[in-house]
C-alpha cells in the first residue's frame, strides 16, 4: 500500500501442504528477500507453529534473515497456533513500513528493564506503538489466570505510559489464552475493570456507543503463560493526519459491550489517501449476541463472512479488500469445511493463516480476524 511518504506492508505466508520443515525454510527465505529488497522496517510479526517446533522454527527464521544481512527482530510473537494443515509450522504474518527518503519517519525498538517490548513508528505528525508478547507472569508470587490477566494489563499500561500513551489510545488488541473456555468470563471481568479505571466504559444509554479497542480473544499460547497480548496504540494528540474511530456494531451484529465483552467490532484508521480497517475476531453471533448455527461449521463460516462484509460495506470495502487475516477453526475438519464453502461461494482468495483453536463459546466453531485496506485513489 503506497502512501506519499511511505509504503505499508501486510505480508502473509503459509507453507505448501506436505512441505513439512522445508516449508518454513522456503517461506522465511522468501520473506527475508522481500524485507531486504524493499527496506522494510518490521513493526509486528506473528509466527504460528507447534510449541515443540518453536526453537527450530525461530532458528530457521533467524538464519534466513541473517543470510540477507538483516537482524532478527526481537518483536516476533510466537504462538502455539496448531496448524490446520497438520504440519508443525502454520505460517507467518508481518506488518511493516518503508519510509520514503526525506519523509521524516523512523521506527524505534522499545525496551523496558532490558526486555524488548515492541516498536514505535514515528512521523512528523503521528506516532503508532506496537507492543508484543506482553504477559502477566512477572510480579512476584505465582498467579492464577485472572491475576495473570490483571498483571498483563498492568504491564501493558506501564509500557504505554513510558512512551506517552494510555489505554484510551489503544486501537487494537490481540489476546491469547492457553485455556480460553475455562475462564473467559473471569477474563472479561478483569478487562472491564481495567478499562473502566483507564477511562473506557460501556455505553450508558441506548443508542450511545462504547469506545473500546478492536480485539481478538482466542486460544493460543507462547510459553507457560495463561494469557498474552499484543497492542496497537495511536497517539491521537499527534495524529493530525490520522482519524481513528471505532465501529461498535453493524447491520448484522450489535455492540459486544451489551453482553459484557469490552471490544469494538472494528477500528478504522483513516489516512488522507487510504484507510485501514482492523476487524475484530468475528464469529457467528446474531444482533442480540446469541450464537447461531450450533454445530454447523459451513453455516457458521458463511455467517461470519457475511458479518465481516457488513462491517466493511459502509467503509466502501468488501471481502476483496482483505489483505491479512487469521481463520481460527475448532478442528482440522472445520477448517477443511471452511475452504470448501469459500470455493462454493466463489470468494476472493482470502489471505489467511489457518489455526486450530477454541473460540470464546463452546458452540462456536469458527472465528475470523482480518485487516482490510481501502484506497481513495480510485
């Protein structure tokens, strides 16, 4: 995506079926080639693989980058996202930027207490901060899942504040759970309390809008943590060229805050020449917040795509504008059903990594998160 003073990149890579370890080698080599050729400063990167393959996969990644004279970015988020393919390595998603010469933009690595926490993209009149792999394991005595969640939000808030941000400027969160279905209700209570303390709260009256970040809450794990989060924050005080606005509901789905979950359906980042739409984790849920089509993967997938399309349509976009995304499926069979339905629908090629994971309700089989881009150049 070309802008007058930078190019923004949303790259997705999936290994070919049956390629096993060779798939990771080839994919990381191709990715390193693109990064080197275009001088991309990586802002965030997610690698999905089995935890048993973690060291091997990250070593292959580092080797590919080193072959092109590139440093191995420490901001990668490794996730135990069981690949739908049945292989050990499922894919990679990368967001980065190539500033144009003389544009006055730079990307800085953010460290705190000797640990790399993320990267900040800074321009003459905007700032965007990406925090990666923030967990709640630190802070003294071992903690149960809700306490880890509290510490996670506390750590994220401290990292934001250290760079002059607050949770009111968070546009997007990605939250991963080792045991999602065991304590998701408790997690929502922790998140609601933290957001309220930060000045974010649900709508108080009918017709009013809750202003929460877009979000994904899904099963995945990096190490031994109960929960983990990535964060995107935009400094609205400096973002004279950027408008950031939540989409709380659509024609197909109501506000998540109505049933106790603190996130917006999408977040629109509006630049002069284009807009980026971050679609929250979306599943087969009706306007009243009820799950639909229990046990029917095909119907849930169709419903989910329709709900994403309903979010995009008012922004002048559709499924063909998706540039990155993740399909979370309850099982490999569910993922295969989704692929079959996409072919039947004649959907545009969906740039998704496919991951086997629990969704936030036992009866839900499919969830999709995505990013869409709309250009105003015609």
